[in-house]
């Protein structure tokens, strides 16, 4: 049986963006155009002061889209800027994006890519 080895990646960051439902696809597209390899998008419920604007101040459930993208540390600034602009995050109530350092990550890396960076 072939010996399996784990490839540990370092120098990565997780960009998380939380936006109104329906806005996620534009953000994923902008991130890909900026060099991101892919993204994970899922749905969530959020609440806050803006959701208390319903009839009789009853709290409305706000459906959100959460986009997570793992990128190389060198790509963070350019991809975050693209996400910010695509999501119109400079508009009140549109959402938030933040970056979290990733200490280690493991995934399949083709042998040709490993040899190139060795």
C-alpha cells in the first residue's frame, strides 16, 4: 500500500464575509477574479438593531449569506478590496468582511505544484 503523506500549508488567511441573502454570488465572483481558487457559501440567520424595524417593533429574521475563502497571505489585501467593493460594504447595513489568520491548512496539492515550490 502506498504511504500517504500530509501536506501542511502555512501563510494563509481566511476571509469571511457576511452579507444580505442574494449578494453572495457577486462576492464569490469578485474573489475568483482576484485570484481566489474557490469559496464556501452558506446561509445563516442574523439579528441586530436594523431588524427591529418591523410592524410594532417586532424583530424580523434576517437571512444572511456567509462566504468563506482561504487565500495566501499575499492575496488578502487585493481580494478583501474586491469583496468590499462587490458587496457594497461601504453602505450601511450591507454586511461585514473580516480576516482571520490560518495557522495550518491541509489539502491535496498536485505533485507538480509541490515541486515548483520546494
